[in-house]
C-alpha cells in the first residue's frame, strides 16, 4: 500500500464513522455505483461510504448484486430474448 492510498484509507475510516449512510441512501445511490463499476471506474474508491455499507448490510448487497448482474447482462448484448426467458421458466 503506498502512502496516498494509505492516507485515503485512513480518511475513509474516519469519515465513514461520522457519516454512515442509511439503507435508503444506499438504495438511492447503488445504481450510480453500479454505473461507475460497469463503466470501468473505481466505484469503491469514489463511493467509499456506499461500499462500506454494502460490506455491512446483507439486504443492500443483494440489491447491489442483482442490479449489477442485470447491468452486466445488458452490457453483454442486451436482455435475454423472450425465448430465453421461457426456457428459464420451464
Ligand atoms: Zn442497507
């Protein structure tokens, strides 16, 4: 870990203790987090409080993983076709 990262890391710890986000805020922000991640940016560094909440909160992590999976499917050539969905249901 280099010095800048270490300082960032320390700052994140202190900041998140003072202003933890709620599930409601997490829910509002999580789609933005996924967008950053899908576009190849360092979402965890830019939104460290959200990331922290995701680490601690199972419900929000599930929400995040669902959203992310949906976005990744979209990125990889769109939603499944109706035929594919029917195969899944069967
Ligand atoms: Zn939560």
